[in-house]
């Protein structure tokens, strides 16, 4: 089963993406995505 999580930009703090994640996984998700606010590829981390 999956749950929805929001991804927040590590540089500016804007929430740009929503994605699915396994419920059993305890680690926080980190992806390199494009941020529209920063106009660059930055690390996006999973929020609570």
C-alpha cells in the first residue's frame, strides 16, 4: 500500500511535488528535482 508525501525544496522551502511512497519504508525520501522558484535542480526532501 502507498501513501502520498509532499516534497519540499531544500534551498528555498517551497513545496513543488507530490509523490507516492511505500508505507513500510521508514527512511525519508530525497530526490533531485527542478524547482520553479530557484530555477535550478535542487534536492527535494520528504516532509512530515
